[in-house]
């Protein structure tokens, strides 16, 4: 518990405020309390500070407050906490999960002990304000008591509610709202890194299914790899991408090429005479020049530098000997990875059409419908109901592509042929359109076919650096701007 508290405020200037803020979010959601009164007082003050200023405090601010009110035992406790090493991301969440599990064990023992007392001698429970006392006795009352209290044990570490009486839950609802109001990170999902998408949808959210559709060559996998790259490098969240179409080595090579365009390498690129990025095909085929290879080594070493604190980017390819990889297999692997890396916040399926259904169906429509229904259930039930953001890539048919081409590259939900469940189960459906003209201009068109929780965004264009497969935000793109952007990229290679 000492380390859990220490990791919610900054004691050294090198500590990252965003990561410490995530620690505080997780600790608050878990609902743990501290046995030491000084720790509980410090934690209460930190929560108030976060609500007011929207970031975690420095150790000096905490000391200053408790010194001003002459609570010197708490100041002494702060001195003890401040010398501890802080933890973040998966390391912190593993520690938090262990403490929550300890609480579950104690709570289970308490519930079973009280149930035994109810069964044999009975227990009188005081009523709330204006409510009468209740006397519980006998085996049936004991079992009902266990069932009623069991929800406290199975609730996820994050404190997600699995059920409840809305009419009696007003205070909790207000607390949730105020947290969203005061916490700048609370309403954000797993951001794509493409500004127009993130402004409109605020990322892929826990317990939601986001389906992204495109025709062959429409950048489905490229978009997904860019999304996971941004999550790991810029937002420092861990994620899992199940690649049913590309081998692990290919995904790894593309991600290395994408990383080579990162602005942090500007000076290195200049030193080695590299204008924009490394070329994916040159890495794949072992055709880098001596200078490019030396730069590639720098890019690869950067993945594992501890000071970067990148999230982990898990790429999972199904067992090649298993021909019927389905949602149960995906769930088992995801849950296992989460136990090792609790910083995982997003799972992507590339792509849904290659998943097998749990049941045997005679036609493609029924199979794909079950896959999408199961993907939504997986998003909601992951880790005992904690939930996770799930993204499913989907292949648009040739007929859908032709129809969109006749309509200015505008897709519709019915173009997701063979899976009418996509419209029902998906919380968000997006699509990318690309044709020869856009490809030559190094552009791709994004469009929104459905959002359950907010208004659809208008179609927009994003840029593509084809040599390294990087997708990037653009603004106010006209055909002339698109053409000029493409020419600039081509000239920079």
C-alpha cells in the first residue's frame, strides 16, 4: 500500500505527470482504503487536489499543506513515502491488482462467516434512514445474503459496476459525473492519433466495439498498426493486435518503418542523409544502405529504452496448426496477456472475416454475425466485466467498393455485406476509401457510417507516407493541397 500511495504524486521532476495521473485514476477506481491514518489523510488530500487542478501534486505541495495545518506526523510520513521508488503502467497495476485480490480474500471470508452466523443463530441488520431493522435467519436467508454480497467480490479492480438499482444510485451517479468533469483523462478512450477522429469520437472506449471497414488495399491493417503504434509510443498504453492475415515479422517490420519517421529522430535522419523515413520494402528485402542500416539500429534500440516508458505493443498470430481460431481462443489469449500486462487497454482483430464462429454454420452471413456479436460481448465482459476497447477490421465486398466508387467514394452500412450484425453490434463503424487518384496524392478518405453515442463526423482526408506506411493528420485538404502534399512526400524520399 505504501508504494501504491507513493506513485500518485511527483517527488522527482523526472517523473511523468500523465503516468502518475493514471495511477491515481486506477487507485480511485479500485476503491481501496489505507490502514494507516496518515496515508488515508494524504490520499484524501491528493484526490481533492486532482479534482481542483486536474493533475497530481508534487510532494512539496503535500508537505506544505500539512505543515501549514501543523499535522507533523503526516509530514513525517510524507518524508518516508517520498524516498520510495514510484511505479507506473503495468508495474503499478499488477501491484494494485494484488492488493485488490487481498481485499477480495478478506471480504469472501467475512461474507462466509456472516452467512454461517445467519444460518445458525440469525443476524439483525439495522435499516437505513427511516427504514426498519431486518432480521435474517436460516439457510435460505444465508444463501441470499451471500448472493447479494457476492457482487462486491466479483467487481473488477477498476470498480466497474456490473449491476444495480438506478433509482437508489443517484449519489454514485453524481460522483461519477463529477469525476468526468474534473478529470481531463476520464472521458478519453484509446485515441487513434488522427486528430479529426479523436476530436469527434474521443477514441475507442472500454466495453465498445469499433468496426473499421475497407475494400482490399483500403488501409485496414495499416490504419490498425498506426493506431497501435500511437497507443504505445505517444499515449503509452499497451494493446494487443491479433493478426490473422499478416505474420508477426511483417507487422514488426512495418512498425519499425513507421517508427523511423518519428520527429525524435530528426537529427539522426539528417546525420545519415535520410529525408523522410526508411522504406518498408527496403527493410523487408534487406536492401538498406550502410547509413540507413545504422539509422535503423537506432530506431530499433529506441523501442526498449526504459526512459521512453512506451506501452507494450503485443502482436499475436494464431497457432498455424489451428484452423478454427474463434472468440474463445482470442478471449483466453487476451486474458492471459492482461494478467502479465494490466496496462492493456485495446484489442484489435485483423480481420473479423478470418475469424471462425463458435458454432458451425452453413453460410458466411451467420458465421460473421456470430463473430461480431461475440466481439461485442467480449468487449463488455473482459476481465470479469471490467471491459476493454475492441476494434474489428472488416472486408468490404467488391460490389460495395464499386457502388461507393459511383458515389464519390462514400460507403454505406449495407456495403458491409455478409454481416448485417455489424450495424447492430458495433458502437462505431468507420471506413476508409482509396482509389488511384488518392493513392497518387498520398491521401486516404475517412468516413463515419455509425456512432451510437455521438454525432457522426463528416468525411475527411488523412495523409499517407507510403514508404513507411505512416498515416497522419491533415487539415482543410483540397485536391490541389492533396496533390502538392503527395509531390512533397515523393520529392523527400
